[in-house]
């Protein structure tokens, strides 16, 4: 396995680059905008292809690298289902798996620092975001934070992991890099409380100043810009209402770019083909299944995904590969459901 812990000095943020092998797919957790060039250089050096960029929560102390990585690698951008961040193209929830080639992370919903805070468990290690820090815990006094939720996330979820589980947080301000669940249970001063009320009292009495970057970082992290806006300007987008009219038409192929787990959970547009986003480069090349389908059948290629971001990137790539009929459903299956389009379970 390739595992790199990367550090942003300005915000004391740790980012994590994961891959199962050289030459394979990579995932990055909590990338920082100013470090994006460095990540891309490292991935080139290690011959990795970035397929997913994940934020553990909406950050208030640095600008996320999600938008820049999306623009430069066309990777899938991931956050929790509570997230209202525009750039996110895939939302996950408790119990889901976050997968890339050769690696699978369990998704744990661990609210408290914010209401969109997630942790990711991968075998012997857990990425705890700002929920559990080394000898500390993330503040709970803004961004819908809640010390009660955080107590449950830590005591009922994270501390239930085996003692030897390695803890990799999103920040450290003292120079520590890694801890373990057992060590934190024993030595984390915030966790030496006798009750939830005592924890709430402790967290409510911290009186911390707002992060320096907060006024810049939060709005900027909420709006990283949409791939869909470009596609719509070029006339390659249909509204969900327009797309609903095309169901069952013999000259239109609905193509679902989501992953198998998303299809099982949220349902599919009746009669749609499954062609996951990760296989897109192969599928749209001459000889690829989508390229040949378009060529041989003359069908209009109508891509869709969860929210319209992956499908917008797919339209761009397909148009570049010569599939002139490629377009997508703006807003994805979420908009489709709002337009009361039919869904097969
Ligand atoms: Fe945070």
C-alpha cells in the first residue's frame, strides 16, 4: 500500500494520499488548495491516478483543494450527505464504503465538530478529521457543532474501535503525527470525563477565537464552482423535466455513471445502462462500449449521476472524444426525483 501523510504548515492540516499500488488509483483525504501542485507532482512521481478527493467536513481554517483537483484531474469529489458544498459529486453516509482500486474505507458518521463530520476507517487506521485529534478534540462552537453529538461520535463510535487502531487526524498543532485509539482513551485530556454533561461543560468553556481564515475559507469552501455551469452554457444539458419526457424513447440512451452501491441505495432511471465514471476513459475511446453504442445506434447519449457533476465532466470528455450527441441531466438523479421522474429500485 502507498500511504503518505502530507502537511500544510500554514493551517497545520494533514492530508492523506492512499493507493494500493504504484501505477494504480489514488484517493486523497482533506487536500489543501495551496498544496495541490505538490500533490499532483507526487502523484506523477508515484505514477498514481487520482480518482477521489474527500473532505472529512467543511473546513473553516483553510481552503479545500477539492475544486482544483476536480478541475485538474477530473476526479470524483466526496463529502458526507449533510454537505451543501457545491463541488461535491458523490455524497456518502454511515455504513457506506468509499472505494478505489484495491482499497476500501468504511464510512463513519461522526458529527459534533460540525454536523457534516465524517471519519474513514481503513483496516488498522482511522482518519478522524477534526472529531478526534491527538490529545484533543475538534471545537464544537460553530458550524452547527454540538458537544453532545461529538461525545457520542467519540465514545460510542471511535473509542469502540480496537485499541491498536492508528488515529490519523486532520490537524496537529504540537508536532504529533499519529496516535492510537488506546492511547487517546488513556491520555487525551478531553476524554477524561465521567459523563456526557461533563464533556459538554468542558467544550462549552473553551472560549476559542474564530480561526484566522474562517471568513474566507467557509464561503470559498461552500462554492468551489460547478462543472455543470460550463456544460449548460455549451448547450449540452437537459433539465430533469426535459429528460423525463425522453424515457422510453428508442433514440435516447440513458447512461448511469454512478457506482453500484449508489444505484442500489438510490435506485436507477428505468432502462438506463450502467457505465461507471471510473471506466469512462476506456468506454468513450474508439472500440469502447459507449463510443461504439453511439456510432452504431446513432442514439443520443444522455449521461446522469447523483447531482450532475460527474455527468458534466463525462459530457466534456465524451464531446472531446468525438461523441457529438453526449449531453447530461442537470442536477442528476436528485433533480430527476424532484421532477417526479420514474425510478426503479
Ligand atoms: Fe475543522
